[in-house]
């Protein structure tokens, strides 16, 4: 059975953004056409009074236009805006809002990021869900049943997630001088952004601001997969199982990137949050 670790909540709600984003793009509002100027038919004094009344009458409409314009500007500002959590629960500490260029993380800050992701309250709950699923499916019969058996599933799953996070967000990035954060693309069509999110599993930013092969993700997950041979049953060890575990970790990384990329859109369009 392939081990599943560090996978976030299901992505179905985020994938609903495809038709929503397309509909929004195709139905963009037209610019407001200004009202035609009034013709000069009366005396100067009458004309002055008419203009004053016209301006007074137009004031509420102008206020509405200003409010709409302000809301539009706020909507533009909210595009690509990341939050610390998705759906108020899932940690999203490593995501950077679109258009932002942040200073490089120090080694201490990389370890702090890994600590936040590994020991957040949601990590314990998510590990419990995965452990319950594997326990219910008897993924590793060698671990036994009952409370003791569930506990064996749980601590192994927690070590999987914690070690994977530390290797990909702290240890390897500190050695290779890579930036473990995800920089949101936001611009372009859905498939362009989807491709960008998937590419971030093998390409990443460096501390100096350039791009390089993502040793943190690829190499870090490989190390975690190899180490897991030390605490899983003998039947779940060996080169084949290690390769399967590494593949699952990379799949989880890709799904995480997709969720991070489209989370601002889901939050803005579906949840109506600025």
C-alpha cells in the first residue's frame, strides 16, 4: 500500500474555479458611458440653474460609480492574495501572494517555517484522519488492531509528515540555498497557471532570487522515503516501496501547489472575501 503523507484537504472545491473563472472572464462589465451633455437652449441664468440642478441630481449616481470603482480596485488588489490558512484550517504559511518579492529566508527562518507546518494543530488532526483511513483499510496488517494498532498507524504517519516537511522546507533548502516558499503566479489562464503550479515541484527559487532545480522537494522527499524503511514493517521496505513512497510525496507536493495557486481565486470568487 502506498503511504500517503502531507496531502492537504481534497481539491474538488478549488477545481470548481475553472468554470467560475471562465464565466467571469467572458462576462467582464463594460465601461460606463458618460451621459450626453445637455443642449444650450435657455438663457444664461436659466442654463446656470439647469446645470446646477443637473449636477445635484447626478451626485448619487456619481457616488455609486465611485463605490463601484472602489470595489473594483479592492477586487483587483485581492487577486493573488494569500492567507495563512485555507478554509480557516489548512496551514498555508509558505505561500507568497502574487507580485510580492520577499527577502530570502535565513536558516533559522526555514526551520521555523518547518516547525509551524509540522506542529500546527491541523497536522495532528490530519494525521489522525489518514491513520484512521489506513487502519480501516488494513493497509499494514502487521501493525495490528485495536487502540494499539491505531497508535502504530498514527505515529508512523506523523513521522512521515514531520520528516518530509523538515527535509523539504528546512534541511535541504538550508544546504542548497533554495527558497521553500510557493510564489503565486495568478496571471494567465487556468491551464497556464496549472502548469506553473506543477512545475514548481521540480523548479524553485533560490535565495539569490534566481531559479534552479528543486532539490528541496525532489531530494528531500527521496531522503524521507528512504528513512521510512527504518520504522515500517519489513514487508513495506525495499527499493520498490521506497520509490512508491517518494512518488506519493511528490504527488502530494503537486496537489499542495495547485491548492496554493488557486486558493486566492476560490476565496475571492466563491467565498466573496477580499
